[in-house]
C-alpha cells in the first residue's frame, strides 16, 4: 500500500485534478447536477428542507452530513439567521452551523437567499439608496439651490462690482476653489480680483496659498473684463463647488446626460401646450430637473395646477410657495403668457437645458427614480459580462455606477487608486482597502472581489458554486479517509489552516489537535492536560502564522504524515480514528449541539 506521505502528496500535488476526479464520480456528478438544477428554485426554508436530496447535499458540503436528519434544528438556525450575535447558530460552539446559515441566509435575503449576489443584488440597491438619500439631504438641497442660482445668474455679471454685490454667486465662485467667502473680508477679496494674476507680485500671486491665484485666474476681470463670466473656467465652477462640499453625490453617466439632452433638444420644440408637456414624461423630467423638481415625486395634478396658474398673478399657486423652484419652472414654461410660442423661447431652449446639464453632471439630479432606473438597467445588462478588473475599469459607466453605489465619487477617485484597491482585495487585513478608515472602499472591493473569486466575482453566489466546491472537497477527504485516516487529517488541516488565529481554536477541534500532537510527537494523554498549559506549550514550539504560509505549512504536514506513518504503518490495518470525527470539529455532532437538540425536542 502507498504510505501516508505519498498518498497525501499524490492528492495535493495537483489538488485541482484530484477534485476533478471526484467530480467525475457518477454519484457525485449526479447529485451535483441535481443540486444545480434545483437550488435556485428554492424560495423558502420550508422548500429547502422539504427537498431531502437537495438539503442533504448542502449539509454535506458544510461538513454537517451527520445532521441532515435534524431538520427542525436547522430550520430554527436558519430562521434566526446570523445577524444577531445571540442567534441560535451563533451561540452554538460548532461554527459550521453559522457558516451554513450564512450561505443559506433566508433571514436576511428572503426569497433571494439561493440566488443572492453582492454585485447583482446589493450594488443596484445601494446605488438607488444613495440617490434617494442625496435628494433628501438638507445639504444637498442647499448646494442644488446655489448651483441653480449660479448657472442662471452668472452670465449677467459684467464686473468685479457685480460679483461682489451678489453674496450667493460669490460663495459658489470662491467655494469652487476651496475658499469660504463668508470668512473672507470683502476688501481682501476685491484686492485679489483687482490685482489679477498677470503680475507675479500681485496680491493673489504673493500668497503661499495658491487657491486665491486659481480663483482670480478664473475670474480675471482685470484681463477679460465683461467677457470674464462667459469663459469655461467660470462656467465650470459649479461642478467644482459641488466636489468641494464633500457630499457623496451620485453623478449620472455621460451617456445618460447626453441621451436625455439629445431627446430634449429634438422634441421640446414640438410641445405647444401644457397638455403636450404633461404627456411626454421624459421631456417633463428634464424640464423640471433643470429647476430642482422631480417629476416622479410631484403629482400630475400639482404640476398642472402650477403651470396653469402661471406667474403673472402674485396669488398664483407657484407664487404662493416659499420654495421658489416652482416659480422658476413656471416662469420658463409659461404657457399662460406665451401659449404655443413658449418652447421657442431661450428660457426653454437654452437656459433650462443649460441648468439641466450642469446639475446632472454635478450630481444634482432631481429625477431620482428615472435616473436610477436607467443606470440600473445598464448596469444589470452588463455586469455579468465583467470577468476581470480590466473589464470593470474599461467600462466607465458601469464603474461609475459601482463606485457611487458604495458612496464613492467617481469624479474624485483616481483610476490607479481604484485598481490598487481591487488588486489588493480584502482577504489581507493590510490590503489597501482594509487599511483605510473609510470603509466604503472595503465595501466596494468586497462586492467586486476579483482577487478571491476571479472571473466569477460579479456572479458569485454562496449557495451555488462555493457550496459545490465544498461538497467536492468534503467528498475528496472522505474518500481519502477510507484508505488512510492520516491523509484525511492532513487534507483537513491544510483546508482549515489559513483561517486559524490561535491555538485555542486548534484545541477546540480534536482533528486539528490530533495533527499538532502527532507532529510534535506528543502522546494522546497530553490532551487531558490543562488547556492553557497546552496552548503555552504549542506556542513555544510553533508559530501560528506559519500555517498561513504555504511553504511552512507544507513542511509541517510533511512532518505530520511521516510521523503518522511511523505510528500507523499502512502495511498493517490503519487504526480507526472515527472518534475524532464525532467531536466538535468538522465531522460529527458536538456535545453542545446534542444538548441544543434535546432542548428543541422539549
């Protein structure tokens, strides 16, 4: 017979091929096919346990095959979930139950428990939530109002005097460059503007803080005079102002903005009445968004009443509101005063479109439902085809959606930084994403975890392929154990080693403890010694960190398999170690579980 070390090495030399051989076994192939064909049809815990064949596969995959009969026990565990530290599964000493409930998490995901994927389910939901939160935030409303005022007013400014006379405009203009106009002395601001930036010795250029020079360079009345506010640097100030607020605003994609803008340009001239505008919801959304209103939130009756009332009468519905957004909207789309000629006016053809474009590109989108729906549809149609970090980085629209879903601003994030985060993954506590105090990055990388799941990162589903992988590994170890229990122990230790953080975890698992005692040539009687003394001894002889290093782990298991062979020669019948697999470990039923079962029966 082949000795323990050789048997172990034959299996682990190419673990992928070993698992493929297991996968091709007729029984394994048949059960796996049945599992794949049926698991996604499961919608409730009751459906799950009722299908005995499916349930047994799942239980075996998690090392709980011996407990497949205890359905009431497992139903209780699944119903309570794992979110509460005091839930049934979390209180059990054997952590396999919590792992099982985490995989089939009906308590958290309901009907989606067997089809749940972070990238497919959580990301769109997070995106929609971020959009909705943004529009309800009081800070958002302030920024949106100031940006709208700036865009509609800045072109009227012809001089330094005009700018200094309007505190709202000045706040956005200076805020775009990181300066707070409310904390600056007006005389100082005027001095900077009047000095310009052409002279290296001008007041703005003389300061170490170069934000003043940047501000004056944009609003350089000394050089451009009345034409100053028509320049790109001045027109683009609102976008930078929004960035400098620090709010996690969600920006629509350039494709979305272009599509809506193009549609508006092509169709707004055809609108001749309030009825025409009300009939075209897409046009209405753009028109209302330009003035900070959401056509998906406002009732048609309310919108019609505002438009029909006009703004000529001080007592009209729009004029009676303290919020002047409706009055601004009705002033532009004033069918009461201008009739069929309304949509040919600059206020509609140019000004409204300009407001809409700046606000959407700045993340100040009022039409949340429509915008979120359009971006979500694009995302869901494309995400399953993203198989690598390169794929994700190449699709800017999808990447922007993903970043925004986790509260990150695509306009502020550098592609190199995002790539470094993704390449670092989240498995290592010292990875770039994990080292940041801002946990939004870790959330993003966890959802798009290419480092752990490779090509399946965007379709990863705990209840499907990971369960199958576990089932195959479990079967591989069981098959090996029929020939040689030492090989099964070595394979088991290798699988669990990466997650071990202390020797108490090893002593809590008799199978793991048996491997360590054998490798250290300790008698079985050593297991009856004081737990703390055992841990202290192990710590003196071994470094727990070595078990996470493949090379050192390999040497350790070589020592184990060699010593196991000396104690249990394959030339003679192998000593049965089934007792190891009926303890609180990967195998069998623990004492705490038996007690919980007895309590449940009462």
